[in-house]
C-alpha cells in the first residue's frame, strides 16, 4: 500500500517508524518530514498546511491511505479534501476536528452531554469577561478559543494576571482570530493523565495511558513547552479510573459527537485531570499527542496500519488493538533556551537510531543539524518504569549536539506515585 503521513515532528517520526513495521506498506512518504526521517520514509518538501499541494501530491503518487497527524491541517479540512478525491484518511474531518479547533465548542458539548469538566463561561466581549473574572477571583484559567500552538492557556494566580491574559488575547489579538473568544474556567487540581484513543465513531479503544511533562525545567518549573518528556503507562490511571473514564467520558464523547452530526474517526486525545471528584476533561485534541505518541506507539503490539484503517472503515470493534505489557519513557532533547529563543545549526551525533524520534533537525551536506527547539525524543521501553527511565537516560548520554538541554527528572513524579 502507498501511504503518506502529513506532518514533520517527533510524533510523525514515531508514526512513520510504527507504519514501517507493517508488511502492507510498500511506499511511505512524509510531508514535509525532516532530515532525521530520511532513512524511514521519503521526505517530500510540502508543508502540512499547504492543502492544495498535498492533495496534488497524493493524486500524483496514487496514495492509497493518508495519515494526517497535526491539528492545523485537520482543523483546516485536509481529510475532507482528500476524501473528495477518493483517498481514505486516518483522522477526523473538519466537522469533527472542531472538538480541538474550538474550546468554546468542546466546552459547550461537555455541558450539553454531561461530560465532567471544569465549570466555565465563554466570552466574546472583553468587559464582560473582566467583570466575570472579578466576580470569580483567582486562581482561574483563561483560554483562547482557537488553536494557539499550545500557548493559549493561562493559569492566572491573581485577578490582574487573568485580566492581562484576556487583554492580550481579546484586545491585542496575540493569537489572532483564535482569541476573538475566550473561555474562562475554574482552576482544577489533581494529577494529569493523557489518554489517546482510537475510535471509528462506534467503539473506543484507548491506548496505553501516559504522562506529559509540560514545563521546561526540572521540578515542573519554567515556561510551558510543547512537552519535555513522557512516560507510559501513567500510574495514576488505575483500572478503576479507566473504567470510569470509559463510562463517563470516552463513550459519552463519541456518542455526543454522533448526535451533533460530527462523527469522530481517528485518534481522540483526552487530556484528563483526576480530581477529588473524579476524572474531568481538561482538553480534547483531535490527533495524537506530541510527545505522548513517542511512548505510546513503541508499546503497540498490533499492526498500526490495520488499526488505522479500521477507524476509517468502521471495523474497529473486530480489530485487535494490543499493547505490550511494558513501560516506556521519552526524554526530549531540546536546544538550550527553548521555548524562548535558542541557537540552532549544530551537528547532531546520534549513534543508535532505535527509539530516537527526530523533531527539529535538517540534513545539510549529509550532516544532521539542529533546526528547532525540540530536537529529539529519545525513547526506551523496558519491563518496569524505573528501568525504562534509566534506559532512556542512558541513550540520551550517548547523543551529542552543542547546546543540548533536557530535563533530568522525566518520570520522577510517576515513580513516586508508584511507591
Ligand atoms: P493545554 O495547552 O490546553 O494543553 O493546557 C495546558 C495545561 O494547562 C494543561 O495541561 C493543564 O496543566 C493546565 N490546565 C488547563 N486547564 C486547567 C484547569 N481548568 N485547571 C487547572 N489546570 C488547567
Ligand atoms: N502533549 C500535548 C499535546 O500534544 O497537545
């Protein structure tokens, strides 16, 4: 089968490596991919948001199955465009991708269908938002309605901080049109769990749970990032919690989307918080998480292509989705300074490539050079979390590039929770 993957980061590299294991894949393309993926797939220099060019490429190469990984092309409707040309895809259509594309939509959905989440209100008027903030007080959470590169959420410790956030989103339009509306919600506490789930709109088959480490520095300090590391499974996600999530959150969500005429097929990502009052939804993503994918897919035993096609065809109930009974840890190696400014263009010495997912690198004259904030995701799997964490850091030690920076405590919180 001729398969293409749209996207170019560490998540896409993990998807590519998993697809490569499928015997059915005969040709594998990645658009745009990056210099670190060339051994695993044919990288094609077309951006993930260049929908016209992507469709033209798919037709030209007679692509038989497309995997659309990032949020932007999903929300822009790439799946609809490819489907119109008869190309089946993994990922939701535009109507369903709104579950991530608009926080106002997803909050409204949860309210209407009684899916547990933080209390909230949506505003398109700045003064009304500010009046509500003053009434509720801090801590409180301000979110831009639309996509904002994972930076549209402000956890405000004071009312002033919250008002500043509203002003930067609504008045200064820091995130453009994404901030035309804001969601203001109750501040929740408790451990966070990421659950990625395959769904064909009828059944939900959750993948192994994971834990992201969003802050830049050890001890969960510093700025919010795209994610500095992950472990799987997440020890807070007990069997009991998993059963509650299926009953109270996962199935109600896909049923709600069906009732709204927005059937979701693909990978639905549930960002959960396990509060005193049970699991609640912090956010939905309409796609695989990054860097959650880099710990979840290495543990997948079943053929990824088979599972993906089952979500498209509506045959997920009959399709086996099995995981190895092991643990995984991914340490992100970034350029020092990320997520603020950083230098790039330094040569990377990789050594082994097994479990190494390249996010921000390019090939120049045969050399792999750093080209982004998050450069690599280095994953190890092992029978226990402790051994997986140790093995991931062992691998990290063997990789070199100038200004490399990584957290030293990925997995520490999970290990403490295990005890
Ligand atoms: P996001 O960018 O949407 O992934 O959100 C970033 C982070 O903000 C989440 O991972 C949570 O840690 C935090 N967060 C979002 N909503 C809330 C909330 N209502 N209460 C507490 N923390 C939250
Ligand atoms: N790791 C969080 C995300 O992919 O949004």
